[in-house]
C-alpha cells in the first residue's frame, strides 16, 4: 500500500469514527486553490474542519506534529471559502486533527 492509499484508508476510518460519534459528514476532500480539508462534519450546530493524519507507528512522528502553522493557515482559508461559497448555517466552528496509527506488533506471543 502506497502513501496515498494509506491516507485514503485513514480518511475512511476517520469518517466512520465521526459518523459513529453522531457527526454528519458534510464534505470529504474539499479542495480550493488555497488547499484541502480532508473532512467537513457537522454536529449540534458545530461545523468541524478535520485534518486526518495516518501514520505507521514510529515513522514520521505523531500526526498532530504534521499540522504546523502553515497547514493550519491553509485549512482556515479553505474553511472560510467553504462558508462563503456554501452559506452553510452553523453556530460555532472547530478545527480537529484525527490521528490514525497503524502498528504491526511482531512476535507478541
């Protein structure tokens, strides 16, 4: 499985996680000229912009570490574009990072 496929599988798992927690998935892979938001979800008046980071354990650090200031700015600009172009009604906005870690444990028993 290559990096792109791993990322897509992680996004699928994140969407299931959010759905199981009562969120409605509004959009996936929302792309603008400023960047991309992996998942946009909505629950109880809160519009959530999610960045999903899928990692193989121990490689490239924690997913949250990959969402630095530049990435955060891009996600904020994408969020602004989404709100302006869709007119989506919400009470509050949140930005989430969902980490998916895959770890292969050998010779455990």
